[in-house]
C-alpha cells in the first residue's frame, strides 16, 4: 500500500463515517447543520484533498 492508497482509504473511511452520521443525526436529517456534521464534512474534504495531492495530474 502506498501513501496515496492509505490517504484514499482514510478519506473513504471518513466519508462512510459522515454518511452514517447523516443517517443517525436528527438535526442533519432535517437539513440543520450540527457541529459534528460540519467537522466531519471538513475532515472528509481535507482528506480528499490530501489524497489527491499524491496523484499525477492528467495533461
């Protein structure tokens, strides 16, 4: 497993946690953002950006 694969796996796991939270949180189900939902969304975004840095760009 390379660093990029590990970062991608980490991003995927955070995304699954975020989806589980969205299903379980009554506030998020109603469309109201809770603090944990916001933190998870930011963490997923940061992890995805970190995983994309290791990939070559297509030109």
